[in-house]
C-alpha cells in the first residue's frame, strides 16, 4: 500500500513540532533530563518506593510541567514536553527491566484488592478519615495526589536528584 501524501505530511509536521519543542529545551539538557528521570524511577523502583515502574509518572509529569510553566512555557507546550521526556525515559526503563506498561484496569486499586493481595483498608492513607464506599486507599483525589507528591519530593530531595529545568533564557 502506498502511503498517502497527507499522512506523510502530518508525520513530517509532527516531527518538526517535536524537534522544535526539544530544541527549545536544548539537546544536551533534554538528554540529561531523560537520564535523570530514568535514574530517579530506577532507584525508586529498586528501593520498593513504587510498586511499578510507572508509579511516579503522574507526579513527574506534573512536576516537569510546573517547572516549565514557571519558566514561561505555555501549559500545553509544557505538558507535551513532559510527556515527551517521560515517553523516552520509559522506553529506556522498559528495555532495562523488560517491563511492559500494564493495562488501565491493572492500574486501578480494585485490581489488587480483588486479587486478594492486599488486606482491605478502611481509612485514608493520607488523612486517616473513614474511606467512602468504593475507595480503597484514599478518600479523595486530593489525598491521593498529596501523598504521591510527598513521596516524589522526598525521594528526589533525599537523593539529591532535584530535577531542575534550568533553560537558557530565551
Ligand atoms: Zn483523605
């Protein structure tokens, strides 16, 4: 089958857009950041701080985005860059650990509870209030987010691996 010109054109444009984003960060810094993300995740996983390689994905994406936004990036551009960096970091990690990203279902707390691997909790990990019906770890998204952010910050600070995105002023 011959690839349609429209598809090739879109792909080319996507590649240019991606290169432009990376260019904005600087090639050296881009690579260094991917390396840092790999190191932090690898260490957290080995230390048992996260149950899967993807355990810090959310907080890391939010953290990178936040740093970039502080440096005058627009939200969308910052989020795209965060995703791009993490996608590369996970490609390295998946190869290193011969791991495969779990299905969405497998990432939900109910999955583990139903498999009988955990004794069911009754109180929120973060605020210790009674868990509402259908909640297995946290009473709310707020508590889940707060706990993950705290784990992430402690980990990064403890290892002296602050992920900083000092970009040459544009
Ligand atoms: Zn709570």
